[in-house]
C-alpha cells in the first residue's frame, strides 16, 4: 500500500500550522478582503509547488507574512 505524501505548512518561524494531501488546496486571504485558492503539489518534505510556483515551505510562509497574506487549508 502506497504512502500518501502530505504537505506540512508552517508559519514564518517554522512552527507547523496544518497539513494537506498532495494535490490539496489552500485558501489565501489578502488584506483588502480578496481571497484566492491555490493547488499544492508535494515536491519533498520541505518543498511544494504552490499555484504553479516551487517554494520551500518556510520561504512561502515568510513571503506571505511580508505581504500580509494569511493562508489556511481549504
């Protein structure tokens, strides 16, 4: 039986927030009230393709914090 890859999202300090399965979605909430959804693909334990862009999970969290964007499992 195969193991399903999970993407573990963290905050900008590296503390775990939530996990989603490979191919799952996150909801992005912008400071102006807009919302967007992004499909996420597992790359390895610390990297994911989020909305078509390769990120380290920590780099993604730091970028979202800098831009005032919150994110959660969709």
